[in-house]
C-alpha cells in the first residue's frame, strides 16, 4: 500500500471512530432498556408493548424533526437564519407533540392500536401508559438535534459524543433504580428512563451551544449578512425532501409490528424484537457512521479506493461478528443473559440471527453510496432507495401475514434484510451512473 493510500486510510479511521462511537452508544439504549424490562414484572407483555406500540409510534411521530441536525448545520450561518430555524423548529414541536397527545391521551389510541397495528389485547393498556410517558420525546429530540447542528457547524462535534454518553448514563441510572426498586412496571421504568435521558442530553447541548449563539448574534450587526439570510421559502425547499427520508424509514417499524401481531407467536416475537433489533442496530451503527466520512473525504486525491477498501473491511468485520454470534452459544447468551429473556425466547432470538446476517454487512456500502450521492447533491436518489426499502419490506410482511405459518419474528427480520438488500442495490446502481458522468473518477468505478 502506498504512502498516499496509507495516509488516506489513517484519515478515514480518525474521522470515523468518534462518529461510530456516538452511533454505538445510541444503539446500546434499546438493548439496555429491553434487558431491564425483561427482569421486571410481566416482562413479555411489557417488552411487546414497548417494541410493538410505544417505540414505533413515538419514532414515526418524531421522524419529521430528525433532519433538523442537517438543516441547522447547513443553514445557521447568521442570526436571522438561526431565529427562523428556531421558530420553524418550535412550530414542528408544537404540532407533533399535539399529535402525540391525541394518540396517547384520547380515544384515538384505540383505533390506532386495534385497526392499524392490530396488537394483542394484553399489551394495549401497558402501551397506553408508555406512550403517555413518552410525550416529551419529540420536543427533546428536536431541540437536541437543532443545537447539535450548530455545534457541528462551529467545529465542536465532540460535544455530540459527550451528550450521547450523558444520555446513556442518565438512562442507565434510571433503569438500575427501577430494577432495584422492582415494584414498578417495566414499561413505566423503560419509558421514563428513555425520556429522562434525552431530556438531559437536550439540556446539556442547550447549555454548551450558548457561547456559539453569542458569536452568531454578532452577525446580526454585520451588513454583509443582510442579503444572505435564510427565507421561509428557501427553508421549506431545503427541508421538505430531507424530512421524507426518515419518515419512510421509520414507517417500517409500525408496519413490522402490525404484521408480526398477526402471525404465529405474536407476543413472543414482539418481546424478542427489541433485543434482536438492538443487536442488529449496534453492529450496523459502525457502517451508518461512515456516510459523513465519505462526504468529507471523497474529493481527496486517491481517496476513493481507500474508502471502498475500508467499507469492505468494515462490512466483513461486522458480518463476521454476527456470524460468530449465530454459530456459537454466544448468540443464545446475548438473549438470555444480556437480554434477560427466558430460555424459549432466547432460542427464538438466537435462531433469527442467521436471517439477520447480511444486515450489518450492507450498512458500510449503503453509507458509501449515499455519501457519494449526497456529495453531488443527488439526494432524491437516497429518498428513492428508502422508498424501495419500505415497499419491499412491506410486501414481504404482507406475504408472510397471508401465509400465516411462519413465526412472526423470522418473517419480520427476513423482510428487513430483503428490504435493505434492495435499498443497497438501488444505491449501487445510482452511484455507478453518477460515477460514469464524473470524469475525475473515470478510472475508479464503483465495484
């Protein structure tokens, strides 16, 4: 390997590992919550309520605010733009929190869980309590991501990692307290811990961003920024396409929950699902963190081959870990010891690992291709890929529900794996076409 290539690889690793660490910490939250809930009263019911109703509904309602991170990073270049973005954020928070209240606190809850999700009767009341407790979730996420973008724009992204560590620490403390007390329902302990963690993270980032807001306010006195300030029309044009992608991605969660609720071993499948999904996300997070690295380094000389090579190494490493868990007792131990599931549920989860084998392998290449498309502002192709993922996943789930003879967990994870594979193939196709029109990379095509 040449010195130039070696330098590129070192630069890749230096940029990648802090982002991967932050993603990994976020990925640990779901299995941590599930592990504690599995050790509290009525674990199967409460885990099913959390993974089948509370978590997917909360995520779908929250989805439109996820891209506030990208918006504030790209557009908060002066005080007037910041104020417009802040007002836009609070309008979204008000509307989405109002929607959350309608679903959680009014009779609207019943048709949502009955006709839309179709969850078993036994988990509906615990799910209602959990959804009520999760009411501040969307607002806290919005404030946190909005301020994180400003920190990243100012070159202080380490605060994002520290905030994630604080969130996990608060979350863990609340979970341990609930576990030691032992008299509180698992759904109450889990959702309270999640909400308190994200509230403390939002508070921390809000305090850390204050000095940068003082500097940003100085632009209000600068005539050079008067004509460059953000307008509402430009904001809508920028944000609307970005908002579609996470909404489509997160819609797969309630679709999967609704489908598994109608398949064999519905409650067991919904109980194991958060622990399996948490493990899969933890391994996929190393690849998901790669997109920002690709965007940052893609224009560097001789960087492309190193980016492809690193994606390949990362892909083999993560799928290798998943294969090790699936082929040895380590998988069963993950579900039984770490997840706290009873033997039959641990066996169900460990068998499903074989179906999930490709998922962590795909993530680095998805990020590689998405990073290329984002770099050249071809973000519509990314939205198309996510739409394909949702469509394919939904079709497999519908087919599994109609067949009705396969355990819901197996169908759910298989649908996600097939959907992600189709998403990756579409991104690969779009990346090849883009590179064919990119003269500087005519000799470094996507493999």
